[in-house]
C-alpha cells in the first residue's frame, strides 16, 4: 500500500537546536543543516555552543554541546531566542536546554540513551519521558541509536561506527521535516570520508534512514516549508565570523598590494583564523604558529618593519601578554592589526563562551600614553569589511589597530554576499624610497601633514638607514631623546594622530523621527538590539538605534546624536565599559544594561527592558 502524502505547512521562520554530548557530532549536524538551508535561499543565523573541555564525561551536563540555527523567509538578525524544535540526544541534552523551550515546542529525543544510568547522572529520579513533565510540549520519542544500527546492519559496519552515525539519522529526519535539499550533504560525506568508503556508505545509509523514517512514521504527520528570503541579487555563501576575518585579511593584502604575515599562537576562539589563512598562500599569505603569544606578535611587528601587513590573532589572555609589544609598535609607529576574539574571563575564564569585556583593555591596556585605533564588527559577514577597515587605518596612519570580535560573532554564521574585489577600497601605500630631509638626510619621524603618519621605509633601502626601538625618539630625526619638551610633543602627536583619523558618522535608525529613547550598541549586540527595536516599532513604540563600529576614535557626530535624545541605553556583555566611556567623554547620563552570563543577549530580554524604558522613562 502506498504511503499517503503528508500535509505541507508554510512557515515564515523556524529555530532548531541540536543538542547532545560533545562526541555526538552536533556541531557537524548543525553545520550541515545550515548549509542545506543556505542553498534554499533562506536568511540564516546560527549559534554554536560547546563545552571548553575537549571531552567532558559522557552524559553529563558539562559535556552538552549544542548548535542552534534560525532560518526565515525574511531578514533576521539573531539566532533566535527560543527553539521551536529541540533534538536531544540524551537526558543531559534535554535537561540543559528544556528551560529555553516555549510551550508547544517539538522535542525529538533519542530514547535509547534514556537509561537508568544516564538519568541518574543528571539528577532525573524518573524518566521525564514517562512522568508527564513534558506534557506541555510535542514529544517525539525516536530510538535514534538502535534504528541507526539496524539501518546499517547489512553494511558490515562495526557497532561503534554505526552508533556514531546517529547524528546523520537525526539530520536526515530534520531535513525531511523541513524540506531541506540533501544532495550537498551526500557530496560532503563522500568528500569527508573519501578514504573510508565504508564510512561513506554508513553515513549515507543513516541519513537516508532518517529521511525515510520521517516519510513513513505516523508520529510526524506534517512537513514544513520556509520560502526563500528576498535578498539582494548576487552570489552568497554561508560564512562564520572567523572565516570572514581571514578572507578580509586576504582581500586587504590584495588591495594593499602587500604580503600579509600572520603571527599567531593557537587560542580559543581565534584559532580558526590561523587555520583559514594558512589555506591561502597563493595570495601572498604567510602564517606562523609561534611558540607563545609574545613571539607571535613580535614576529608580526618584525614583518611590518620589513614592509608586510603584520597581523596577530588572539583572545583576551593573549592580548594581556601582547601588551608590551603593542606598546612597542605604537612607539615604532608601524602598521599592525591585532584581532581579539573576546571570550569570557578573567584568566582562563570560560574559553568557549562569549563576552565583550576586553574593551577597556583595548582602549587603555598599555603602560604610558599609548593610544591606538579600535574597531568592532557587528555580525559574522561584517567581519570581512571590518578586517579591511582595520588594515586601511593601520596602513594609512601607521598605527596598531585592535579589532574586537567575540565568540558569538566568530563562530556564528550567516549568508554573505560576495563582493567584487575591484569594488573594495584601494588601500595601497607608497614606501619611502628617497631621503626626505632638506639636507639630504632621511628623517624617519618627519610626518605627513594630513595623516601625521611617519614615512615607511623598507630596511636595506640605500640612504634610508634609521634607528628604531622602544626608547623615545626625537621629533623628525628619530634619534633617542630624553628631552622633556620633545617627549611631551611626541606623546601629544601620537594621541592627535589617532584622534584625527576620520571615521564615518554614526548612523541613526529612527524611522519616524519621534523617538525619545536611543539604544547605543557596539560589536555583536547589533543583532539582538536590532531585533528588539524592530519588534517594538511594529507594536507602535518609537525607539531609535545607533551602533558603533569605530570605538577609537569615536565618530565626530556622536556627541550631537547622544544629546538629541532624552535617554540613552547601552546594552553590553560586560559591566558597562562603553557606558563609562560615553558618560566620561560626552557628559551624557547613559544608562548601562549589562549581562555577563557567557551567552549573548536574547531579543526578548532587550525588548522587555526597552518597552519599560519607552513607556515609563
């Protein structure tokens, strides 16, 4: 008898969270579902969340790894607040994520893992599948492990390998449920396991079994479709923040006509930039995995002295170690890009969780008066353009630039419209090739009157020999100087060089121009703030939003913008670092709204807070 066709419902958006042990392949499963979804043209935003331990004890709460994907037929700004669907591979995954689910959410559980031993590990006295505690949800018990083993029985695959393929069963089921294309996943499996044909066959069989289970079981009576989003024409690819930073650095090297040198020491969550950049040697990229953070930045400064675009990547602990060498680069006045992918601190902190707590360190974390430029991307795709902007400022103004990404942006992903490389800004530089002094001498600190940048002379250029180092330099000549008046002059010039960098005015999103409350953000808070403001406006509550990319120097019109509103709210994933800067700089009563949980803001949290501010002042 033919299986009757199942009803198909149209949805405008869906949030799915895959959760299980760190060894259950949830990141891979989420990544493949995201790739399938990108092919359909939906707008996408993702949020991977994984433990810091390489492998926490199996079946425990600290070992839960999850991947959330939000996709829609319209422009979205966040990975979503509450999952519509939770795939829980064991009791720990269910318990760790249940509180985030709204009433009526679908829960697909792997019943094979709900053993007495696994229930005890996470404090369930009785199985939640049987005690009625999940009655408010649409529960779908599926024996994922045993069904996967059964589907692979005829392939002769070892039981352990068969069990590992259960994530592909889950992926097949969800791909069927939401009408995702599967051809790219099949090709991916063929590439990933090309040297193990048995594993190719096993994972394909598991995927197909999950798909067929959805098609035939009575437990799932409805399939869903989400139509493509209306997006600007062009070629898109799904990209993470770290990958976008790496490609932005490649593009910066091409547009600067310079080789790019990356000195890096592996650190979570920045290591993927090193991995990605190392694939692009054909574009003049050199990557060096150093023995420690200090060696990494020292090599990058040396590369800058030699005429390359010097880059170093790290997270907060690494920036602390690099501080003295950043100061050296400020004294040398050489271009250098420092990428800080922020994570929760202090010290080792929570390496795989997000935070925006390095802003003070980026602005002030060096001895002496040591100003530099600071910028922050707002989303994964924006990382590409932020990397180019950081390189542009570093090269033109001969200064280190700190780019503040964070774990949320670095590992999240979204569609990226591929630009035409020739539409990217020309950031090429002219090296000094001849003496610039009236007497035929080379004056290494004779400055460009527009940018206050000093000449950049490649070592070995005849007639341009000059002294460098950390000791204070005399104006123009670059000789070592202990003269008080010269030191004050050089300190003030270095500060003026940064403050005079022209950056774009901050833009205000205030459609009706009647809002009296302004929400000011920076970095990765852009999405949650934007989603909250959008929702409030749809409900008839006026609210304005502004977002900072340039944090040093700040936009010239920022003071005027801030004083145009009765109240300024600054949400940050720290204890109010930007709010302190704004209050001190502009004497505005900016109100901080802070969260340091290791997780990004939800749009609902901000919407509730902002609604109270708009209504009650």
